[in-house]
C-alpha cells in the first residue's frame, strides 16, 4: 500500500511539473516557429528622381573640308589632333596645270585688249572717212557718189559693232582668267574655321578626282573646349519629365568609361521632334550641352546619362524594398488581410486582360501612389501602414503622407532560417 502511494506521489509530481511547463513550452515552440523578418529603417534626407539613358558624345559642329580641284597632293601641313586657326594652310594640290591655265588666260586677255585698241583705231579711221564723205557731199553733190557715202557710213557702223564685240571678248577673257586664278587658289587647302582636326582622310601623293564628287580631306571640330554635345534617345514615356526638367533647368549628370570615377555635368539643350520607331518603341533625340575645357570628352565616346527630373530636400523616405514587399496571408494580422485580397483581385483583372478606359488608367496611375508598408507587431504578425508615395530614386521613395517616422523599421522580406 505504501509503495502504491509513493507511485501516486511520483505521478502527481510529474503531472504537476508537466502542467507547469506546458504553457511555457507551447510559447517557446510558437516563438521558435514564428517567422523572422528582414527590416530596413525609414530615413530622412534628399530624394532625387532620375531617368537613365545612354548617348554618344559629338562636337557641336563638324566642318568637312574638301577639294574643289583635282590633282595629286604635293604638300600636307596638318595632321590629326592639331589645333588650327582659320586660314591656316592644311594641304597643297599640284598647281602646275592651274598656273599654266592662268598664264594662258592672261595672254588671251592681253590679246583681246589689243584687239580692242586696234578696233578703236579702225573706228576712228572710219569716222574720219565718213566725215570727209559728208563734207564733199555738202560742197558738191556730184563730187562723190551716194554709194561711196553709204560705204563710209556702214563701215563706221560695222566698226562700232566690232568695238562692242571686242569689249565683250575682254569681259569673257577676264572671267576665264578669274576662274583660272580661283582654281589656282583652290590648290591651297585652307582651314575654313578655327578648331581641332579630328580626322584626316588624305595622304601625301594621293591623287584627287574632284570632277566626280568632292573629295573629303579633313574634318575640323571648332570650339571643342567650349562645348560638346551628347545625343541621347529617350523613351516617349519619359519625355514629359525630361521637358519639365529642361524648363526648370535641372542638371544632367553623366560618366564615360575613360574616367569612370568622374561625374560630368551638363544641361538639356534640345528635345528634338524627330521621333524614331524601332520595334514599336518610340524614342526622341535629346541633346545635352556640356563644357569640355580639358578635352577629356572626345568624339564618339559613350556617355551613361542620368537626367535629374525632380528633387525633394529633407524628405521622409521609405526603402523601395519595403514598398515592393507583399507578405503571406498567414503572416498578417486579421484586420489587414483584406488589403492582400484587394491586391489579388487587381492581379486577377490584369490576368484576364481587361483593358480599362483612358480615364480609368489615369485614375489607376494616381492610385498607384497609394501603397502599404508593413511593420512587425509585438505578437509577431504584420500590420499595414498606408502611405502616399512621391518621387523616388534607386533606393528610396519620398513619403508624402502616412504614419511612418524616421528610424521606424519596415519589413522588406523573410529572414533566412538560422537552421
């Protein structure tokens, strides 16, 4: 009997111990299996919204220097990368043929002027013959025949016409001489503008044939130190923001592979209306102007561009990862599970391919700024906080309204299991 009582006592003690430890054990097990979340803090600071693109760097102007006359190159006086002034000699074409043409046309002009002088003398002679014939006719009509009078008259008229022809011949010879002298001048290739030679397309001894098409000898870029331009293609969806950035004078930042750690700045110079369609994507050319005092920016470089389209200083900003996070239904407190149901309904509508009206699309665009972020409650469930989003960058989005404060932890995902 005493043994049985001892057995009951032991059983009672064990049962009491189990009863006392049951609740803590359940709590420990629930805490152990409770999901753990990664969080990021709400911060206060500046938010800069940018649109990224790429573009090619080019000079503001590229002057292509050609040759008007044909012939072999007998002199090269400029090379790649040289800075030249307007009027500097760049190259020479063999001038012998053109110098001979000038000498020929000078001789022709001299001959035409001599013919004019001879014609003047003959005209004076014919005028005197006419005067003598008329005088004799007045003194004695029978002393000279009418035929002789007419002969003197028409000889004078013919000589006057020859004078006109001689003067026209002189003008023609002078024009030919001007052409020959101009062609002789064209054998010297002069710089039409001041700038840097960015390309040379001719070699010493090369023969140019200008009668078929104008040969291109040099390409000169003026004012490369003062200004360079970047030509970027921007999607039509971003052009509205780019135009507002241009109107407000927002800066443009870009980098080039040659100087990856250096950030260059520029301004939006033009938004051109000449759209381009490629694979149903419409883009517009945007021209950016930037100074280049050190000639670091060279023609043909590729620029990685960030258009600053808006900015907020000292704003409350939430991590983008918190805005993108959608929790599992079981992790959310009961009162906020309807939010997830609404998200699911929107996803179903999109999956069915239902196309909303234009006004509905505009309204939906406004509603997309109404978002939810999630915080962990003391019981381990997630609570939703409604926020209104503003502009954003690659890490944070401005919080226009909502019950979030700097330093508050927002859920961005499930933490990895320690096991």
